[in-house]
C-alpha cells in the first residue's frame, strides 16, 4: 500500500488532521515523535504548526526540510483500528506502544 498526504490541517498541540490518498481522514498526534537532531526544532509548537503539504512528494514538510513518512502518519492516526493491525505489523509498527 502506497500512501500519500492529500491535505493536512493543524489542530492543536502536536495534532494534525490528515486526508490520505486512500480516502481515510484522521488525526495524527505526533507528540513524542521528535527523535534525532532533524526533528528537534519541531518541539517548538510555533515551528511545528507551520507545515505545508508538498504536492510533488505528497508529504507534510516543514521549512527545515523535515518530514514524516505518510505510513508513519497513517499509523499515528489509526493505530487503534483493528482492521489495520496486520498492515501496521507488516510496516514494523507495534500498535500496543502507539498511544
């Protein structure tokens, strides 16, 4: 399954409402997802809230070039949906640790 971000809207804190290319819309809570130097700046909510959807690569991106894989965002938005558990495991995500 190849996913792309179609549109995204900042909600609050570290939450983004996202419409994916498969038609699913959900809220990804990215709090705690900023590991590594590239993501350090995103801990600042002022910076985090200023993302765009790059239509060419179909991802959410920030001005410093940081982005998350659409599959990761999908996982963060739908980690608790029973029908998606097999797909998440195939992608290498552990759903019991997602919350």
